[in-house]
C-alpha cells in the first residue's frame, strides 16, 4: 500500500491516509454526504451554465475582444474547468459514501483542482495589476494590445501547470481529505519532514500569499486614486459628480470578483496551513469539510457578479440619457482611466471603444470591469 503514496514519513508521524485501512471510506454520516453531494450538484450546475454563458457570448465576438475581456474569458475557462472536470468526482463520491476512483483518480482530481484554482487566482492577479496600471499610470493603457493579453495567458497557464505538476516530480503528492470523499494537495507532508515543509511553504508563497499581496496592493492603490479624483470632481456640477459616483461604484464592484474568490478559499487555506504546521490531526473531520465545500463554490460567484455589474451598467446608461454627454466630454481628463469593459453579443466597433463608459445595444450582454 505504501507504494501508492508519497515517500513514507520520518520521525514516526503517519498522516491520516496511512493510518486508515481504507482512506477513501467516508468519515461522515450518509445523511451528511447526501447533503454535501446535493449542495455541490447545485453549485456545479449554476457554475457550468453561468460560465458557459460567458464563454458563449465571448465566442460570438471573439475577434473583437479586447485585452481586459480576454482575461475575463480566461477566468471563466478556469471556473468552467473546475465545474466540469472536478466536481463530478466529488459529487459521485459523496452520493456513494466513499471515494470511488482510487489513487489514480485521487491524484487526477487533486491536480485538476489545483491547476484550475491556481489559474483562477493568477488570472485575477493579472487583472488587478492591469487595472492598477491603467488607473494609476495612464500611459500604460495606450500600448496594451491583444497580443500582450495572449502572452499573459501563456504565462498564467504555464505558471499553473508548473505548480500543479511539481508534486508528481517527487516533491509532494495529492492525497485524500480527512473526511475521505475528496482529494487535495498533501498538506500533511509538512508534518513528516523538512523537505515536506519546504514544499508546502513554496506552494503557499507562490500560489497564495504572493498573488493575494499583488491583488490587495493593486486595489488599495485604485481606491486611493478614486478618492483623489473625487476631490477634483467635487468642484464641478451635479451631472459630472453623479457620473463620477457611478464610476466609483463600478470600480468597487470590480473588487468583488477577487474578494469572492479569496473569501471562498482563505478558510480552506487556513485549515490547510494548520494541518501542515499545527498540532497533527487536530482539525475535527466535521470542521474540515466546511471550508472544502465553501472553496468549491468559488467558481459560481463570478457569473453572479457579472450580473450585478450588468445592473449597475444599466443605471449608468439611464443616467447618461438624462444628461448631455457631449457637454460633459470636456471633463474627461478628470477620470479618463475608469472604463467599463463589456462582453456583448451585439456590439459594433466604433471609435469610442476606449471611452470611460461604453454603450452596448444588447441588454443581456455580460459586463466585466
């Protein structure tokens, strides 16, 4: 049996999957497994249809997608990948009251979850950095082209592939969760050896702490810029002030995409870090399953957030109809960098594509900051 796992631990510590005769048997009650399976089914269906809709609308206008929209499409691809490739494994296992796919399936599921999850976080890191540069360093937006976005996508997928595949090189492993019906990165290696601790620390830094720090830094700078521009706008008439207030709200909504992901994953990260460096096996099994289920819901949030943005965009259009757009053009130097990016099913290319508020003729378009 040991040949199916990573190198046997030193210092006498045995992780839970080596202590149990059957590491894939569920440690939860059948009722709890059924509830978890039903919950993940709903999450999976909503995530698949939501992100599938985003991709469908994007494919219709794939030649007209701009850099910011391309990054949003990539985020939808990551979320859809988690939903289609990953969730069926856990849903079937929860309903079966055990993991039914063996060690090979466990490793595949662990790899897929880590690969798409890392891809999502790095994509959001790139988006936040892009917005920071465009808002706080205005000249950046003048040279960013589609080819730069595709180069960025190549870096993102390579980065995610590297860190997801590193465990297969003998530096780590994927293993069953303590509750038995799901698999994840083998956090318990850190309890076994110094090499395991080094591996887990590298994963935490490069795949969680560093991207999160970039996201927080970017949006803190954006908020500071928004507040600074608000003081300038205060000297102008009500029409301009109202337009600026809407732009501030739209910028705040952009942060929901990252916030939703981090809120879903941070509890799981905390439990994982405690499992790796805290008291061995001190996290109750019934407690460990809750952050896992919360993290698996992250792929569902973004399509919902897009609809929130869509409602706010509709409010923007209603306000614009009440004011004279041509008259307010002379004030564009105040906030030229706040743009509402859209993925529309019916958008004609115009010279106004890079204005701070774009108009779309399709009321069902998906809007992305």
